[in-house]
C-alpha cells in the first residue's frame, strides 16, 4: 500500500532496555497520625456520601410512612393528692404503718394505682370488656373470643389496660399524675377520672373495713382487760387487809424518815465520842497538856504563880544561898503550888474521862436504835415487794383498759367518718391534640438515625472495601508513581458530547477523548499521562511502552488508544499495537474494522510481511496501527517467538513511540512475555474495582520477569467522590470553554463539510 512508503527508519536508536527499578513492594497499611486523622474520616464520608444519603433517605421515608399510617394517640391526665390523715384517723391507725406520710408510703400509693384489681374494676365500670379493643390492643385475644378461657381474657384485658396507663409521682409534692393513652380522647379522659375515683373509693372501703375490724378486736380485748383489772384490784385489797396496811405510803415515809434521823444522830455521836476519846488519851499520857486542852483558868493561874515563884527562888538562891529563910519560904510555896497544880490536873483528867464515857454510852444507845429501826424498815420492805407487784399489775391493767377504752370511743366516732387520705385534685380533661405521633420530631429523629446508620454503613463498607480508590493508595501499595488520573467519562460526555457526535460518528463514545474533545477532562488527563511517561526515565524517554492491567475491563485498551493519540498529537511517529491476540478491542475502540485481516498473528505465523499489516490512522497521519490479525490457537507461543523479538527491534527503527495493548496479566501470560520486549510497563488500575491483592500480585509478577514498571494509571476516578483533582478539572473546563467559543467562530466561517481543526493544546 502507498502509505507504507512513509515507513522509513527514524533517527532514534535502540536504547538500552531499562532494568528493574528496585522499588520495594509495600504491603502495609498507612500508619502514623495520618492513618487516623480527621482528613481520612472526612474523605471516607465524602466518598461514601451516597451510602449515607441512601441510609438517611430510607430511614426517613420509612419513619414518614409509619408516622402517617399511625393513628393519633391522645393522653388524658388526672391528678390525685395523697395527703396526711386527720388526727382522729391517725390516733385510730397508729398500729398501721402504711399510713405514714413518707416516701415509701407515697410509692406504695403509686403501685396500688396500677394493681390488677383496680384495673379490672375500671374496665368493667366503663364497659371496656364488652367489645372495645382498646385495653387488649397488645394481645390476640379479644373479649368476645370463644377460644380462650375467661381468666385468659381477663388477663389479656388487664395487660392491655396497664400498657396504656402511666402513673407518676411528682417530685417534691404529694401529687400523683394518672395518665391514660387512647386513640379516643374522650375515652382517655373517662378512664383516667374513673381510675382515680375508683381508687379513692377503694381506699375508703379499705380503711372502713380496717376500722371495723379494729373496733371488734378492741371490744374483745376490753372485756378481757376489764376482768383482769377487777382481779388485780381484789388481790391488792386482800393483801392490805391481811397485813393491816392502811396507808402504806405514809408509813413508808415515817419509818424511812426515822431511820434517817437515827442514822444522822449516830454519826454525830460517833464523831463526838472519837473527839473526846482523843482528848482523854492525850491528857492521860501527858498531864501537862491538861491546862492547854481544858483551858482551865485556875490551872493557868497556878501555872503562872509557879513560874513566878521559880523565878524568885532562883534569884534568892543565887543571892542568899539555899539556907536563907526567905529562900526556904519560897521553896515551900513552890511545893504547895505544885501540889495544887497536880490536884487540879487530876480533876481535869477525871472530867474529860467522864465526858468520854458519856459520849461512848450515847453512841452505843444510838447504834442499838439504828439497828432496831433498820429491822423495821426491812420488814416494811418485805411487805412492799408483794404490795408493789400487786399494785403495779393493777395499775398496768387499769392503764391498758383506759387506753383501749379511749381507742374504742375514737373508733366508734371514726367508723362513720369518710377519713380518706387521698382525693381527686384535678379531673382529666378531654385532650385536644395527640401526644404522638409528633410527625416533625419523629421524621427529624428518623433522619438523624438514618444519618447515623448511613455513616456507620459507610465506615463498614470502607473497612471492607479492599479496592484501590486513590493515587496515594497505588503508590503506597506497590511503590510506583501514579502517572495520571483518568476521571469518569460521564462529566465529559455531558459537557462535550456534541463533539463526539459531530466528529466521530462511528467512534464508541469517549474512547477517543484526546481526538474528539481535546479540551475535556479526559483529554487533559491523557496529556498529563503523556508528559509523565516522557519524563519517567532518564536520560531518554521510553520508546516501547506496554499498557496492561490485572483484570479485564479496567480500561487498558482505552488508556492505550488515548495514550497513542496523545503521543501522535505531539508530532512523533507512533505505532499502536493491538497485541491482545485473545480478545482484541483496539480497532473497535477506534471505530474501524475489526482487524481480522493481515495483522500481528499472521506476521508471527509467517503468512505475510509486516508491511501488509501496518495501517495508517485516517484522522492523524503520523499514527500507525498494527491490528491483531486472526485469533491464533497459541498466542503465548507466538509472542515469545524470535520473530516477535525481531519485529520489535525493527519497529524501534521505524517509530519513535510504540504502544502495546496487552491482555490482563493475572489471566494469561501474554502480558508477561511482552513486558520483556518493552522499555516499560504502565499498569491501568480501575478506581474502586482493582483490589490491593491483585495489584501487589501484578507488581511481583513484573518484578520477577525483570520488567520495568514505569508507573500506574488510576482509571475511572469519580471526581464527585474524590475531589483531589477537581480543581485541575475545573481549570481545564474553563480553558476548554474559551476554546469552544473560538471553535464555534471558526466553524461559522468554514464550510459545513469541513470539521474544525483540533490542535494539540497540551
């Protein structure tokens, strides 16, 4: 064919094939503070917002349906006062501890309001058991059921009634609120009021019966006590008569007073005797102390006279000598005074002795009287013991009799009084508005619960999702750079769909984004891929590039076609090789024939030369195509043959860039064989589809084969989920909008059959 004349060797030589990069394969998850940062959580919520909104919407709709299907429920509330009882009733019921106005008593009243007997009485009084389904709403058995026993029906009605009943004690008060819920507001008010009134009546009847029982018991006890009082009084009188006790109280006082007086006199006599005995003993042992102790005037005068004579005698003796008459006279006087003093001392001693003996006799007499009086007191005490017992028994019986008689009189008066300690303080009114459903609040709560459920499901899905979703995850998993991020084509088709329809009517949508919509997000992404690829290895860019993926349908053919278009728009001679000999898709993506004529498989099988297989792409003159040819039975043997290696060396001389589209690496071995012939491998990773395990497996396979992994392409990234690249896309869209306006102006001046010239704006 004529186009083959243009296939001349290029000036570019065959570069040395790049060796293994040596990057370690990282399998660990993200660690450090970034693994649990708020940004990570926010990104998870943003990516899974569809799940969150779906959960919130589902729960909100479900709650809305339930709320609008529910019957409105009304609540009527009556208030009951639990007050202290009247003094008469308190005196009557001192033996009943439940009447005490304390917390336990109030709680008891609350519990009694919910007992089964009161509920059944209210049900029967209002006729709820005759056919109304209100009390038995929670059970299967209605009042008219013939398959259940009356006891079972009654139990079911009571359970249903209590489910609608609410009793609450108000804090810091004696008021009890009794509320009843029903779909009929009038019935709710009737039930609340009837329940409280029935309880007040029941409380009164209970106290009335208690009072009557207490009265009967007290009358019986009163008769018994009356007989005991008479018996004890008779025994006391008989005892007084037998022991001649007229007034035991006065006699006891007289005898006791006499014993006290005698004891006091005896104590004084003993003290006086002891004092006189000590004086007597002193004067007997030393007569010279008699004058001092007795304080006798005569003895004191004699003592003074004796001292004076002794002085005169001593003076006269020293002056005249002992034989002088005056001296002898003084001596005789001294002897006479001494005689008088001895006689006086003896008299004093005799008088003191007499006093001592008198005191001693008095003490002895008083001691005898005290002993005698004490015997009388003991005799009286013996009489008082039995007397006190008899009198105490009489007084006790009399006191019990009087007290019980007083209680009986109180009971006689109180039995006709309605002394209830509970009353209806506030009747229940017919409610005008239902308490539930609160549609706005319930829907708001449902929406909140739905949001919480959605957030929970979002994090669960995120934790269970083992697929690659971002460029950072690719680089973290297999330690290769992300060469480009390809967004989903929905936005591009929405904005630039008229270019695809006008310029490539046979092309399959956005597969030719670089050609049909050069200013779109997709085209800009492939220009980024082209730039990253050309700068991926130094000092020269890779010439033969293999585009592959782990699994089918991840976009490898789409990436290979647009990469070849982007390289060709740069002005380089580019060859796009459809080396997938099992399921080729390149020609289908380009909108050309299926490529079943002369192609790669025919050349490797020796059926024709390479010149017959090469085809020029109509839209871009410097882009050439090598179709796969007929599908062979042994693709792997053909791709690993020496003919394939020689073909690649020949094509390197003809083209500046060669792009191979290969089968998935994890399914067949074709891609591994082709990776040994290429300068580098570009992995296509589908966002949200390619698993981490598959990506790591592909990287290990390429490393063991000695292939040079240039990088990866993250395909089908939804920028609505991951907004990392949204700013770049907005910038590209703004640029393309200006280009679109210029293109429209150029189209207006051109002929209708000539398309606008789409130049490389990269």
